[in-house]
C-alpha cells in the first residue's frame, strides 16, 4: 500500500551526484577538531568517546516552531546543535567527570538545565533527555564496565554484526537514545568516531547517512524523493504524521542518499556534512530559503514551483532525530 505514496527519483539522484562530485573540493565540511565544539585532538580516547556518546544522545529537535534554541555567549552567538555542543564542550573543559557513566546514572533535571539552558534558550523536554542520559550511564556502567571504549572493542570495529559477533549498531541499540530503527543518532556517532580516528570500520559499505530533518527537507524540496497521496497532503499542510510514516519517509531518504554516495563515490560523511550545513544555512525551514546560493537550484522542483516548498514532515514526538 505504501509504495504508491513514495519513491526515489533517479534523475535527481544523478543531478545531485554530478553537482557534488564536480564541486567536491569546494563544498563545506565539518571540522571535527574544532575546539569550540569538540575535545582536543590528543585527548584520552575514553573521554572523547564519552563526550560524543552524551552529546549525540542529546542531539535531537532542539528548536521548535517559535522557540529557537539560540543564545549569545562570551565568544559569539550560537544556534541549535552549535549551542548544544558549545555548552557541552564548556562542561568538558572544566568538569570532565560530568560524562562519567556513574555520574550520568544519577543526573538530575535541575543539574542538566543549569548546563544546557542559558538565558531564554531552554532545551525542550529536559526530563526526556535526562532519562536518556541516565539510561546511558546505567547501562555503560553495568554492561561495559563503565568504559565507553568497550563498545568499540566488543564490536571488533564492525558497524553491523556478523553471525554471533555484534557490530557497533547492535551494541548501541541497547541504549534508549540509540534505538531509532532508522539509526540517525547511531550513524552520526559513527561518523564522529571515524572522523576522530577512533573507529576504523572493517565494513565501510555498511555506513549510512544520519537522516535528520534538514536532510529530509532537502530531499522533499528537490524532488529526490517523490511523495503522493495522503502522505503528501499531510506534509504540505504540516500535519503530524504517524511513527510508521516517519520511518517510511526517512528510510527512503536514507536509501536515496546512499545511492548518491555509492554511484558517485562520495564519502557518506562528507555528503552528510554538506547537506546538514546546506539545510541550516541555505535550504531554511522557517525563513525564506537562500536559493541564489544553492548548488541545486537549476533542477530543484521547489525553486521552480513553490507548491513543493514544504517545511518537512511534522513528527516532533521523538528523540530519534
């Protein structure tokens, strides 16, 4: 039944792939050693893995309609994930014990808010986020001897398990923060660990793109995925969709970007960097998109027809992305 609603547009796959391949050296990429957001390059690996496990667990739906998560600190103004990671890094710099699993297991909402809320910038659903961190801390303590690095050791540097050998995805699924069937947070964490040269996967073909709202919005607007019928009506009206609808959309988006990555030999992490930055700075959700700066404007259907200038699909009752 659902196949009549959604499909990948192979023509747009090729057009996006060609553009990125030709502009590969010019497209923006994340600096995973930027000291504003991430631990220093030579820090203890256990500390670094703990940091990323915690921050990625919290990295979902930070800004809500009419309630942006943004603030100006002493070193500049930050929005969304930038603010989350900037505040997380400030804690890491003066109180690294915050990321100790035993500490996470007893974390309180009050302490969490003092760290990740500042001025009018309030983290949505702090009770949920504290629950996720407590779950993370308890299970790392009990199942992995309190050491985050054991996740990588026990995975034998496999992304997906083989026979009786679990992969990192299998182990991460133990934690509530990483249970998403479309594995957005898991693949974001894996991207960070590879970029920081902590994880060296034996099965790089198993890598997928971490599908968040920015990547989905770009796929819907460009026509990379075509959606019809009931589901398209819901997306256009920004009407809440079901959990199954959300999974369906993001799985098609994930497959479309994987097709681009494989067919055009584009590193999946670099592709994610580019699309995520594009979604935050160019293909904006709540403001007029900066189409004059977009590499896709020649073939983007939303650029030609504003009927397709949708925000994204509406699914906020989640901690998956």
